[in-house]
C-alpha cells in the first residue's frame, strides 16, 4: 500500500527524525555492548540503520478525557530493542520490578523516555529488563488537553536471529546449534510478528495466553 501524500511530502523531515533517534539508539547499544563485555561492535552490527529491519516511527494522538485515569493501552513490554519516546503530557506509567503500584513517568523538557524491549533482552541473555508500562489518560489538569506522542522503535536487523549472544555470539554458532539440536531460532522479524500476534489476539483467549502476551518481564522463566 503506498504512503499517503502527507507522509510522502514529509519524507525529508521523517528521515532526519529517524536518523537522529537511531544515533541515540546506537549510543545506547554501544554502551551496553561494552558494559556487558560482548565482542566489540556486536550489538551495534545488529542494529544498522541502512540494513533491512522492522524499525518504526509512530505518531499517536489521544483526545481529552474527563473519565479519570482510563487505560488507553494496557500493560506490556515493547517488542524491539530500544524505544525512544517524546511527549509533553503525562499518561505513561511504569511498573518497577517486584512492585505492585504503577508510577507516572514524568515528561521532562527536551528529554526523551528510553525503554529497552524484548528483542534486546533476548540478545543479552535476560541480563537486563524490559520495562512493563501502560498508557492512561493524563492526570488533572492535563486530561483537558490533547495528548500527542512521537515514538521511534528500533528493532534488530531482519537477518538477526534472536538468541543469547553469550551462548551463541556468531552466526556460525547459531547454524551449528540449529544443525546439531534441531532447534530453530526466530529471526528478528518473525519474533516481532509473533509478539504482535500474541498482543493483539492471544491475550483475549484465556489466562495462560494473556500471560504470554505480556512480554519477557512477566515470563522470565518461560
């Protein structure tokens, strides 16, 4: 399906936005790569902007709400590697590990909110956490205003197979494991497709399928 005219006319501005956000992502994955003592440049090589991926830029809009803290997007973890979020109103809430109470993430001028996502957690062998979060109507008096968010979702390049890089740091190690054990590692794109399907459909079938839709933070032993 072709892009709408408004998107086509804004391609230069969108390209600048994506390039700037990806520079932030690259800095984050580079720092994590070094902190986790992975082979130099490994995480960065799996998040190249010019390689095919399911990276996505998104603009969301919510109308004013006078119905209290209604939830517009239920609790979840992000599918990709790093999320870069810009918004000026409240509404985003996070659930800290081992906590029961949701806390608002306070927007700060000229700063973005950064989330790590499930794909990255897979790659780093669950040594980090993907934040459980949801979106509610902003608290008063912000609930009288329209809420806009601009988001960049960075995901691993399409050719990357999701696995722990501490166990299988190279493509040849992955191929050997698949050949010797019969195990098949999902590609990054297939992983995103499965997570999206779980989130959109399976969570409504029964209690077990709902739990599986919530992401790695809720299913660390699965």
